[in-house]
C-alpha cells in the first residue's frame, strides 16, 4: 500500500514540477548557446537587438529560477493540503491505510522532489556559465583554492562534496517537514486555516533563524577567540556544519512527530 | 453475527460550547437500508464523519463490525461524502485504477457497466463533467464495492429525477443481503419506498428509531408526513 501511495503522490507532484524544471533547463541551455557562448568567443560582439533579447532571456531565466525554487515548495505544500485537508481528504482519509503511511508517502515524495529541485537548479546554473577555460583553471589550482578557503590540504574534494550531499538530503527532508507541520498546525484553527498555516510557517522560520543566528554567532566568536593556528576557519566550518545538520535533524524529526500526532488526534475535516 | 454498527454514549463538540452529538446510542443490524433523517444541523454529517474516522469523538465510542474506526473498518465501509472529493485533472478511468489499487472489494466490471449505462465515458476528464455527473461518478465508484456498510451522505441531492431513479435502482440492485446501507437525505418522499428503517436525529440525539412498517402501521403515516410533524418549525 505504501508503494501505491507514493506512486499517486508522485503523480500529483510530477504534473507541475516536471514542466517547471524542463523549462528552466531549456532556458538555461538557450541562454548558453545563444549568448554566453558568443560572449565568450568574442566579447562585445552582440548587436543592440541581441543585447535586448539577451536581457529578456536572462530575465526569463531568473523568473524560472525563482519559480523552480519557490514553486517546488508551493506545489508540495498545496498537494499536502489538498490531498489531506480539503475535499480530496474525504477520499484520502477513508482509504484503508494508516495515517502514518499517508505521511511517510508524502514525506518521501516531497523530499525527493525537493532534492531533484536543488540538483536541477544547480545544473541550470552550470549549463549557463560553466566553460572550458574556467574548468581548466580550476583543475590546475584546485588544491590552492581549498587552502584559500581555509581547508587543510588533507581534506579532499571528495569528502567536502559528500558532506554537502548529506546536508542537501537532510535539509530537503527538514524543509518538507516544516511545510507539512505548518499546514497541520494551521488546521487547528477553526477558520482561516490556510492563513494559520502561513503564520505557523513564518513563526517556525523566525524561531529557527533566531536560534541559528544566536548559536552561530556564539560559536564563531568562541572559535575565533580561541584560534591558535591557521586551521580556525576549518574548525568554524566543521562546527557550523555539525550544528546545521543537528538543527535540521531536530527540525525534521520534531516536525514529523507533531504532524503525525495532529493527523492522528486532531483531524477535523471541514 | 455482531451488529454492523454500534455507537456507545457517542458525543462530539467542536469546542464552541454546543454539542453536535450528545450521548448517542445506536445499534444497526445487517441487511437493511436505513434512512438517517433530520433537519440541517441535527448531527447527521457529524455522525457519518465519526463513523468514517474523519473526526474523533469527544466522548463515547463507535464499533464497526466489532472494530474501532481504522484500517480494518475502512476496508468494509464504502462512503459517499456530501461533497465531491474527485481530483479534477483525473480521467474517469484514473479513478477506477485508484479504487482498484486501494480497495480489494472494488468490482471494476460493475463500475464500467454502470458508467456505460449513465453515458459517462472512461476517458472523460472529471473537470469537464457537470456537477451532477461528477456526483454520479462518485456514487458509481462507491456502489461498485462489495462493502458491508455503505454510508451515503445526501446521495441524490444534486442529480436530476431520472438519474435519481437510476441511482436508487442501482443501490437496490447492487447491494447484497448482508450489507447495510445508511443514507442521509432531506428528500424523504423520494426514497421512502426503499427504506427498511428510519432514524430521526434532532439536536444530536435520536428521537425515533423504528422500521418503516412500524411508522406506517402504528402512526398510520408516511415517513415524510411524520418527519414534517416531528420537525415542524
């Protein structure tokens, strides 16, 4: 049953998200081949008309870029809300499956799309701007770049990239859970439940930024004042990373449990 | 055999100081068509939502075939809500696949037969159908399950009289002898002939629970007349 639930959740999300992301990639590719390539080959070689079209295309790309980022959050939230708490919820909640499975299916489908979104957005930037000489320069000096950023030479790119991937996965889940818990909290209001969800979302976000701001600042100060050698930047990175991961994990697990309990105990379809 | 539905001291308040249901006790035997009747706000939909696990009781409990509302009861209860729960972008056949995927007792051939009789194409997108047609589609899906308890909330409210007849016939021909149908409606005279039993609900309490024959013989009235009398404004 869980597999079937996930299948239908993906079906609902794919409908919009595939189209948005394909458009993003196509625009990036167009921008690349129509303009960036030409600029690289002969700088200043665009006619006035070309400049106008390029500006429009860049504008379109920026709009799609934002649409992909925020649209993904929005599509995932709307699906969660509609499928569980609007009229559609009358069918979803009378399927012979547990509330826990409904939530797991939504967590899996939402998080996977969140991750795909991040990957495709990064890919679109690379399509647009990455070019050979840049890559060559980078490969030639990649160790120096690392050291300039404050990493000891013993830390390889492999480790950094795998840690970043872990961070992306954890924060994809945490972001999705934060959307879900906000919507579930919004349901506690007897009226204006969508407004309640939005208020809940911004409240959680505010608390989160205050906590991470305060703790982050305290951490940095302690690391910098205690710095004995040149590895202090690296220490700062490591601590910030661990703090970020722990915070996201707490957020994800906490939100999941609260959402589950609210679905289980407080379901109250209008 | 256990009764299909039992409610013990069932109460529900939405936190506004008013009780939508208060201390309701009810036991329904299998194999009958039961009309759940009452004026607006009498608690019909609240009771139905509680049976379907869409609300949690404030006090008391419900058992369906001996189980509290949950996965097991959802397997045997086929529920038609008073609103449309269809995903507008789906085609009729997507809905058939969906029901087939989740309900073991769903009979696809029966659904297709009924849809054909009503002239509804499998490839029609739900968004393009009229409100009445969507209600028909939903009723067809619900009646295409071999459930033990059918709960139909206002099943004939929005459809034309011809389709209403077809739907009532559908209900009669598709339900097996051991199944129970609990249906709520305002249109009493239209369905009076198919009911075995009526339950009158007022202010969250049962004011009458009798067979239609009892009403006719003892009160010498039709259910419709009795309803108008009991609930006179």
